[in-house]
C-alpha cells in the first residue's frame, strides 16, 4: 500500500511512503533505502534482523565453519616466529622473530631444490589433471550406443564431478 509522493520524471529518485511512516527510496525501480521517521536506527536494525531471522539462521553454519576452520588456525601461525617448545606451549616459547626464515632462505642448501620440485609437481598436476575429465567427457559423447552412454554418464558424474565439487575451494 505504497503511495507515490514524487514522480520519476521530476526527480532522479522516486519516493513512496508506507502507512506506518516509513519512506522507501527507489532508483530506476529498485528499492535502495528504508527510512523510518522518528524511529532510532538501532531499533530499525533489530526489527530487520527479527524479520529476517530465518536468513540469519541459514548464515550461521557457514560463519561457524569459517570461524573454526579458517580463522582459529591462524593463531597457530605464531609458531613460525617462535622457538617452539612442547613443554612451554605456543605462548610460553621464546620469540625469535624472522630467524627461522633467514635460516631457510640463506643457510638451507635444499631450499631451491624444494621450490623447484614444488613448481614441477604443480605444473604436472595442471597439465595432467585439468584436461583428463574434458577428454573423458568428449569420448563419452562420441559413444554411439545410447544405452551404453546413459549407463556411463551417471557413474562418471557421481564418481568424478561430485567429489570435485565437494572438495573445491
């Protein structure tokens, strides 16, 4: 039950007012702002949260996952800057700063060998693993027997595509 208070032609913004004193601003037909007259902003936020609480309930598992598996492990990164002792724990161990990194980059003779091996392994994975499913899909598409094609395709999808989608980041 919104009533237009200004037309689109007179002003770049269109305004509509609701029955309870709310003013909704439109730009090119889309609602962009909700203003209520006389209601403090924190009350509006609380009302919007309560109105959309099911959406927030759906967001909670994703936020919990990100917190537990992405942000909490960041606390363990402090070990790279300490002389870690199991008896003293993470926060009781002596702080050594960048000494660990100086050792790896300057004094470790195997550093460049390790970097080269890592790059070669990742390049080979990219060259071998990326085109394999595409080639298999093209080969399955060229099978002439529809009965065989319909038997192979669901198994291919379940065994290759589903785990790939689940493990993708």
